[in-house]
C-alpha cells in the first residue's frame, strides 16, 4: 500500500472519529491537515518512509512529545504535530496494520 493510500485511509479514519474535514468556510480542516501536512512533515523531517513510521510510531511519539528531543517541533501550531502522530498511532492500533 502506498503512502498516499495509507494517508487517505488515515484521513477517512479521522472523519469517522468525528474530526472536522472542513472549516465553516469550506476550507480543509483537521483531517486534511493531519493526514496531508503534519504526518508528511514528520516523514520529511525524519527522512523516513511511512512504513518506518508505522513500525516505530512509539519512538516518534516520544521524540515529538513534551520532554522529547523534538518537542519544539511537536508543539508547532498548538501541538498539531504531536497530536497528529498520536492520532496516527490510534489509527494503526484500530486498523491493525
């Protein structure tokens, strides 16, 4: 499964969990941001593939969480980066990748 396929499934998962897909003005919201901006940011920043993130999600939660080596990045945009990684971990647990 490709990175885009996995991120599309992640976006759909977030929508099913009640996260906003659109702002009141019709712009992309949380689901799009997490799946197409924040997770790809982590992949680029770490120089890893989506498969590596899937197998090592706990490590990246630790890195980007409060007190972690990259907490300053995890805190970007009101903690959007770390929250996206945590939701990605929930997604992986729920869909059993």
